């Protein structure tokens, strides 16, 4: 019994670390493990490249980096996801219903939605703290904890895209591509090049969706070639 208590205590203490908490929340057991280490490595490279571009370009080129703006963009991306993800899944359900029953898939839909809402909630709270709403000295540790938590969570959801792989293994790359393009198009349409100039601004804005799409297509190719999984095939 003492060992159980000690183990429980260690587990509870470990969750105080943001990266452990992010792993517990955003990498639950119902998300299928990856069968392709190469694709996972590419996804990690994508995250690191995105962070370097975001911090480097805004800080040293545009000299206009703002953590508050970065979190605000994250919240906007999450809100876009709240609309796009259900629409994309709904469209695929219409495709899959021609190939099999949809009833077995219902139990798989709630988990990804819970993960998305949890991430949105953490991002919104972080934005409120940065904007000074309910911000005071006692909440400073919470702001730092959330910053670390969101970074670790971003790495987790980058791989499983809020666990949508539990619905269909090909959904995460599709949703990642759709979301990044929808986030880039408004900047191109409105001409908001973030003060980088025409050429550099267009390259900077299109860099993320093009890179994400290339990795997504490669992942879909690997799923089809090595596992026989196609997006149009019924998940069951």
C-alpha cells in the first residue's frame, strides 16, 4: 500500500510539470500509436521550423514579435478548427456511409472534440492573462505554466491532431493541411504581409501551408503504400 501511495504521489507531483500534464491530457491511451517513425520525425521538424520562422522572422526581420499576438493567432486558429474540423469530419462521414455503417464511429467522435476544447480553453486563458485581464502577481506562475503547457501540447497535437487519427488514420494530415491553408488565405487576400515586403511576405505566409501539405501528402502516401489505408475507405 505504501508503494501505491508513493507512486500516486510521484504521479501527482509529475503532473505539476507542464510537459507531463500536456502528455497526460493530449496523448491519451485511445489515440492509436504511429506506425511510421519517419513521418513523426518530419512532423517534429515541421514544428521546430515553424517556431524558428515565427520567432526569427518576427523578431529579427520584422522586429515586431509579440507573444500576445502569437497567442491571439493561436486562439484564432483554434476557433477556425472548431468550425473546420466538424465540417471536414461530417463531409468524410458522407463519403464513408457509402462503404459501411456509421454507428460504430459515433463513439470515436467525442474524444477529439474534448481535446480540441481543452486546448482552446488553455489558449484563451493564456491570452486573457497576457492582456492583463485578471492578471496580477499571483497569476504570473500560472501564465508561465500555461506557456510551457501550450508549447508541449502543441508538439503532442501536431502528431495526432487532437486524436482525430482515432476516427480515421488519414484524417490528421488532411485536417492539418486544410487548417493551415485557411489561416494563410486571409493574409494573402487582405495583403497583410506582416511588414516583410511583398516577396518575403508571400514566401513567409505560404511557407507553412506548403510545408504542411507536402508532409501530409507524404504521410497519406505512406499510409496507402505500407498499411493500405486510404482516406475514402471506411475506418471500420
